[in-house]
C-alpha cells in the first residue's frame, strides 16, 4: 500500500501498545489523501508520509497552536506528534509526553507521559529533562516521588542554559529540597532564568526581595531600611505581571494597596492597585477578585472610582466561591443590607447559600450572621459590621484591616514578614 496507508497501520499498532484512544484515527483517514488542509500543511503532510519527522513535528505544532491556516486541534496534534516520535524526533516525544500528562488530545496517562519524556531526556533534550524533574517533584508517573532525580534532571537542563532548568534547580536550592540549602546559588540561577524572560523566575525573585530573603551580599540591612528591596520586588513583579503571571498580579495589588513602594505617590499607588486588581480579577485570580470587590465596595475617590455595589457584589461573590470567607461575609452583609434587585435576586441567593465551605466558616455563615444580627439592615454601619466580624475572629482580621484602610485610618505593619498576604502583617491598630 501507500506510505500514508503504512503510517496509518503503524499508528494503530502504536496506539494498542500505548493504550491511546482509537477515536482519533478517523481524523487521520480524513486527512490522508485529502486536500482539505491549507497548501502549506499539505506539503508538510506529504513530507511526513515520506518519513520526514521534522515535517510531522511542524504539522503537529500547527494543530496544537492553531497556526498556518488551521484551527487548534489537540487530537490531530497528538496524532502527528506520535508519528514523529516514532521516527525518533525528541521534541515530538517531549510534546507528546506533555500532552499525555494533562490529557490534551488523548487520554490522560502519567505513566505514558513519563515514558515518552524519559526517551527524550535520555537524548539530552532539556525541555524533557525539566518536565521529568517536575513529575518527580510531584510524584507523578511510574518514576514516583524523587527529589534526588528531580535535582539531577534540573541540573542537566540548567547546564545547557535552559531557563526552566535554572528556575527548577534554583527553587530546590533555595528551599533545600533534596539537597542542602544554598541561597546564594539558588538566587544566581533564579536571576539567570528571570533575565531570560521566564515569568515564574521573575515572580520568585520579586517574592524573594519582598520577603528580604535575598543573600546579604546582594542587599544589606541599610539598603533594606531604605526599602531598596521593595523597589527590586516591584521591578521583577512588574516584569512577570506584564507577561500575564497571575500570582504576580496579586502581589502587585498587595504592594500598591499597602502603599509600600518608596518612590510612587499615594495617588499613583492607588491607581496601580486598581489596575492590577482588575487585571488579576479578569484572569480568574481569586485574591484579586476579592481585593477588587472590596475596592469597589468602598470606592477610591482619590482616583475617581466610585462605589459600585453590584460590581463589588459580583467580584466578592466569585471570591467567596473559592474559600475566601471574608469575601463571603461581605456578600452576606450586602445581601442583608443593600436593597437592590441585582443583589437580592433569587438565583444569586440560591448560589450563595449553596456555597458554604466545610470545615471553615463559609458564605452560608456570612449570610446567616448578617440576617440574624442586623435588626435594621438599612445602612452600611461600620461599628455594626466590626462587631459582626469579631464573632468570627479566625477570619475577621484582614477584613477589619481592609475596612479600616477604606475609612482612611492608618495602620502599621509595613513589610515585616514580606508580602505573604494582603493583610498578613502582625500589628494592626483597630
């Protein structure tokens, strides 16, 4: 038969060996001998049929990313990565292993993922080495949990200058995970990866500076007293945030909300806090949804942001669904006190009541407390809310701090302990 037919038979045999779903094969038959693909991809397919592994890999990448005139199609991508892998293409093996690990285009299978990644890693493919290391760190696949193996694999990738290899090795050294802690070397590797544009490394550097955890040779005590570490934290967090790193967006919101930067004015920090809270909230970051909700709940008149209860309710509700009990309490209060049709809708009330989280007090508690303890829920009364929140001391402190900040009162805490939460500081003036 034709080369395409032989490839098809080979694909079926491989699928049986690796327990891949056969549901993808009609797609291969449709492409075989068809002219439904754009010309550029048809040429790649013909080369693949003739045994060109690079062409198969390029074709698979086009389907994975939705480029060169085709829509994103993970199943088709998996097919061609599989063909190229069996022709010995190490990058295709890495892609196939990664897709198998998360279940894109095929059944999720950690053992199969490990098998393909191992084949590529043994041929010195750094991306495969990094992904194998990540699997060992998480205890996924047949390799199991092994910090020693993870460290060795990260080290091999880092020697080639692979940014994620440097990041992974640096992170393990900073944590002392599987090896003796080495902050100096861990910091150097993190800087190298961050300078190469890796958002995770940029975020980690930002956190290291914010937590005053960089080596003393990099930043001494007088520099920290001048808040130079905060400036460096802001620099790296901005780098990561601008690349869409969600946790960096949350940290930037914290940084500006707490007015910690030494250079920017109060007004500028208010604007930036609102900007990054919106950015994070719209990407689904629960902490940013909570922060944005509280900002809209009280308004930020200095920067022209008015109180917007319906939008505040929306963002706080999203956060309440993700175990933020302070947001849940605020939603409960709004439902009990704000007489608007949107907030009192039957559907929202039902969703809210179903959101109670156990064993920690959840949204249901917020609603119940507000209903039972506010006899005349007509106004947003600060002393009344404060009294209610004190009934739930485990979760009330950061909400009280937010409330106090919203009323314009100063509270202490500064950067002690680093940016480990928007209201994680230990000294609060209530």
